[in-house]
C-alpha cells in the first residue's frame, strides 16, 4: 500500500509481467510531466521529459540543485543525437561506436529548441546512452530524450541502489524503478568535443586512457573554477558528501597508514566515533577498537573500489561515524575518477608525502 505523497516503488525484477507494467507506467508518468527515478549502470537517475520545462524545473526543486548545474540528456540510440545537438563532429560518432551504450557523456552544441533548463543557459548540451537494460527499455518506451541528474539530494553521495533514492527522495517524486545495484557505481565520464584537443570535464566509467586510445590523441583534463559556470554536472560544487566531515589522505600507503594512526589516536581522545574508508591492504583498523571500517576493495582494482564508494559513504553515515578518514589511491585509470569523487566529498585533503 502506498501512503499519500509517497512514490510507487517498483521491484521490476519480480516477474516479467510486473517488469513490463513498471516500464509502461514509468514511460507514461514521464510523458505526463512526472519525475521517475530509474537505474543506470553508473548511478540512479532522476528523469524528466527533456522537452517539458516545467518537469525539468521540478528536478532542481526536488533535489535542491543549484540553478547553474546542467543536466545530462539520456537517449536510446546515437541517431537521436540530432534531436538535441547540432554540428555533431565525426569524433562524436566514433566515440559512440566504441563506448555507447555505456558510461560516457559527450558535450556538444545544443539545438535551439532544447529548453534552457537542461543546459542552464549554456550553448552546449551533455548527452549519453545508458547501457543498463531497464534504462534503455524505458527510453525506448517514451521515445523521447530524458534529462536526468543523479536521484539524490544535492551534495549527498549519489545513489547506487533504489534504497538510496528512497532515503533521499521518498514523498518528493512520482516513482522509483528498482533495478538492483549499479554496476559501475560512479557517474559517467564527461568529454567536451567543442575544443581541440577534447577536454575531459569529469572522469568516470570510461577512463582517460581509453578515450585517448579511441581518438588516437591526447585529451585535456580540467578542473572547474569556483567563479565560472559549470559546463558539466559535478564540476563546481561540493558533491558526494557524507554527513560526517571527511578527511582524504593522499600519499603512499605506508605514509597514509602512519598518519591515520596519529589521527585516530587524536579522535579517540575526543570521544568521537571514527570511520575508516580504505583499501583491503590498509591494516590500520586492526589496531583500534570501535572504529567503523568500510573496505572498498583492493588497490589493484580501482574499478571495484569506485563501485563500492557511494554505498560505503552512506553506510558510514548510517553506522554513526562522526568523522571519516579516507585513503587516497593513485590517479590513473579508474583511480582518477575515484579520487575526483573523494576530493569533491572531502572537507580537507591532507598530503602526507
């Protein structure tokens, strides 16, 4: 039974019939101007019809999203690029052939009829094709582009499970389609093709090295300044943050462990519950009682660590961590995306080497 003001929560994996009904109803709600949370391979998205300005405005209101933080348009097939973008360069179709459907977003010149709420007044638009089967079927049913940021309250860790969406947005949106855990667990890579060389605005599920191999050229990695308008989601504002202050330690594992021990002794004396966000190789937690430990995985597999990040941050909040110490890793491959999110979540970055 659904309480008034509470979104329908569909467990779309129960039976094929219920799955079909959930997708049909989700498409109908989107066409009627509703907000529907749906799974993608990266994180859960909060979708609205791209050509419905009033629905798009509701996304910003529900999330508490800054008005200059643009949305990503999700389409079902690469042929739909021309519905929302113009002057599409050959590089876009090359990248689409290699990485779509998948966790890559391309920034292209916007068509004039795309509502300004999508791009927040910018002349560009961000577009991708998700690979998650339920997301793709939903897009096919609506037969229209869907704009969707992450389905969470702005600033909070992004949702990789339907429960995370429920915790943040129950009573504020029309429906949640539950597709299980997100497989990538970090937002898509965002590549701007409006300059030469192309610029990686946000690292994500497709690595810088993969993009350079495909394009056979070097790309630039950028950081957004605080004074400028963000050209991609996740650039300007503090994001992905747990409720507890997070301190990110950067350096060699040996130096990180040494510094963590010092800080944990200080925290212990202050009678604060400490949380530790670290790799399997980190042994610091063995020496302290009462520390809440979330192991992301092995440093040898940064992709697995990245997929565990948001759920682990939310778990530390749920378990009552008053302060979190996080272990940094090398910024290459998926490590670049993981460290991007940790830096955005951090209250302070402490360099120990």
